[in-house]
C-alpha cells in the first residue's frame, strides 16, 4: 500500500483536489470528518480559498423526494456546465440503510454527470455535525464546486441549523397539510428562502401552497410585531415541482439563482456568511466547553446534600475564569 | 388582587402544596418553569423532600396513543388509592394546539379522578426542558405525588433524555414496522425498561412484538460485545394494550410496579437517581457555559482572517480557567 494517496499531506491533497482529482477531494473530506489535527490544518488551508460557492440548503421531512429533487437539480446544473457538489446529511441506522441507499441510487444519474456527492451520517456524530458540515462545505468551496447543495433528512434541530447556515435555504414539502405543519413546528418556516411543493402532480398541491401562504402571512404579522424581519429580503417564493418527471426543476434553479443574485446585490450575502462564521465558532466553542464540563462532572456526588442547582453553580465557579467578561 | 396566592413566598407555597392545595402546586410549577431565583429557592426547599416517588417516563412517536394510555393508567392508579401526577411534555405550536388539546381532553377523565396533570411546552424552552422538567418532577415528588408519569411527545433527543432520566422508561409503539424502527433510530430502544404495543387490536400487533424482540436480540448481542449491560436488570417486557378499551392497562401497571420493585431490591434505583442527578447538573452546567459563550461571541469578527477553528480556540483560551482540571 506504500506510495498511495493515503499518505499524502493535507497541503498536497488540497493541491491535487483543486487540480480536479476527485479522489483527493474525497480523502480531504474523510480527514475533515475524522477531526483532530489534520482537520484543523485543512480548515486553515481552505478557509482563505472559500467564498466563491453559493451554499444552498435543501431540507424537509422524509419522503418529500428531496434526493430526487437534488438529483434533478444537479443534473441540470451539470448540463449548464456548472460544477455542483452535494453534501447529503443522513440519519444512519443499519436498519434504514436500504431506504437511504435507494435515495443514493436515484442520485446516481447525477453522479454519472460528474456531480460530486458526499454522504454524512448523523448518528455517531452526536452533535458533531455542527462541527463537521462546515468543514466539508469549506473543502468543496475551496475546490471550486459551485453551488454546494447541502441536503438534510428530517426536520429536527440539526436540519434547522444546517438550513439556517446556507446562503439560500430551500424547504421541500409535499401535498397534504401534515408537511407544512411539520416544517412550521420545526422552525423551518422562519429560515426558508424558497419553498418547493414537490410531487405537485398529486392531489392537494394547491392546498399545500395555500397552507404555506397562510403561514407566511401569519409569520409576517408576528415578525412585524416583534420588530424583526431585517434579513427578510423578500417573501419566500413557492415553486411547484414533480422531481421524478423533471417538471418545475428549471423554475426552481432559476429561483435559487435569483435569490443568490438578490443577496449579492445587497448586504445579504455577507450577512449570511458572517452568521455562518459565528455559528461555526459557537458550535466549536460549545463543543470545547461541554467536553471540559464532562471532565469536571466526575466529581459530582449526588449524596453530598447539595441540590443539582448548587452543584452546577459550584462547578461553574471552579471552571470559569473569574476574568471572563460577563 | 392583594392577598391572593400570587404573592405567597416559595416556602409558604410549598407548605400549602404539601398540605394538598392543588393551586399551590400549580403555582410552584409555574415559578419553577420561569427559572431564576424563585426556581432556585424551590429547588433548595424541595430537594431534601424527594425520593419517595416512582418516576415513570412514557414516550413514543406521535399517534401511538400515549395520552390515552397515560390517562387510563392514572385512572387505574387513582382507583387504587394512589396519588399519580402527570407531566406532559408537548411541542407547542399554535397550529397543532387542536390536536394537543384533543389529547388533553381525553385525559380529562383522569383529572376528574383527582390526578394532577401539568403540560409543559417544548417550544420556546430551547433546550430548557432539560432544566425545567427535573425541577417540576422534584416539586411533584416533594408534594407526595407517586408515581410521577412524565409523558413526552415525539422521538427526538429531548424524549430520549427524558426517558433516560426516569426510574422506569416505557416506550410505546403501535402495530406496524415503522414505529419500532423509529424508536430504534432515536435511541429509545437502549433506554427502554418496558415496551407497550398499544392499539393491539389492530392488525400487525404480533409483528410489532416480533420486531421489538428482534431488535432486543440484536442490541443484546452488541451490548455484550461492547462489554456494557451492567445496568440491564433484565430484558424489557413487552405489554400489549388497547388503551381506548382499557385493555392490558392493568398488565402494564403490574409490569411498571414490578420494575420498580426489582430496582429497589438491588442497586438499580440508587444508580438511576445518581444518573438523574448528574444529568441535571450537566444540563445546568452546560447551560451556564453556553450562556457565557454567547457573551464572548459578540467579539467574533469573521473578517479577521482567522479560521473558525482558530477563533473558537482563541475564545476558549480566554474563557477557561487555566487551573481547570483536565
């Protein structure tokens, strides 16, 4: 095995990856996911090379056809001569491997067209996705992929965070009241820049659009009342697609590009990048602090007579530098 | 409004609550949920009075009939002369209020029988449930309610954490492959002490039982391989119920009581209480640290040239006491 790419240094790998070697890209991403010193070296090397890619989040409940839609979108992008990459954030259970594999198989047409696809598992990362995804996106951006589509499965906090970290957040629903409600409950409504009603050939597509419109009306009212909405460039567009037939995908791509242009024309794009930077710093800082907290928790004695509140305060006092700015 | 219960001090409220005044209990819980100094005073006053109640977690996916089951269980407990309380942890969306209200209405029979029921919203707490639920359970325990049933909606991390913090964790599924899979994916399988196949009059109940058995077999194998399983008193029982008809609820209650007795006969009960104590201290410590992290994040400048990794390390260094034990 001597002399294989496995032993190349991050800087060397990055040069090869930027030269178009797909295997070097894959290897860099593996090192980023693994964390530690190599991941930090790659972050340092790639950070100055980023900023060209449009980061697009695609999220929604399972079964909304996000993978098919992402596949259709990337095929179209590749046909236009662009270089899209996909980061697919999956819950990984051995028992659902089949379903996920099915999605991946559906994306194979896209891979055939030269699209770079990377799957990341949520299970086992334990909150680590907030650390790993930004690093993976940074490598793809630095390697010239544009746009970078980040597809998440499910509507939990991870999905909201990932969507909120995109330049353009696309939320996918299907006909039927349930999905729009789910998206709203999860807080996806507030971060959506574009809505897709996929499987629009099914009954209820116009109802789904009306539900979304109603919820947007309600959120604009409450947003105005709360004095927020500074970042609200415009009301999210609602696009109908039937991804399996490729229908509406061209419209979606035009809407995604239009949102990007609108962001670039104002302070929006830089604001989102700043927010993304701070979100990553926050995730890393919290990770360091929580690890340090776990180290001191070994000293906790439930039979000391102290309440949990007192025990936590005692540990925090020992823990935090007294010079820490409040 | 002068002279109403609203102005009573925590100690006075606690005395009234322990004397059986339900309104004083409700008021204490409101203060606990609100946090701050009053909540801490209540924690200090109630902590020494706890330990008598059996804490039972009831969790599972939406639609499994948990509320109906909880209602039936508490009605039975009240009929036996016991004093159950229910903490219902709900996702609170204005748009789903109807469905939740429906569940609550179904629980009204139980309320009529003298059961104390408290609903807590997950939305708006933003991770704060890990802080608020233990305090609410502590008050109910100190006021003589036993058992305290903590019912959660959904199968996310919050639900797993709440279930893991119970003396006895009951995981509810319904006939059909999906639920068992969902519970497994969410990590509920590992924390379950008892399984309920509710709606057992529907087709597929025996399949659901077989699915659970299979997953338990798999997890025993992997648990044995990993050298874990010290806390595994016994393989979780699987109880079939049709809560709407009251069928199997007596069996479930017997299984819940049997699990409690088995815990008390060995080191299990104390081990779970220690674990619960440490979990609460961890949640509080993390909360303090994350707040402190947010305070220093205002200094982050995305255009300083530092990578997010470097920026986070710089903040952590400023932040952590150098004397902190590693």
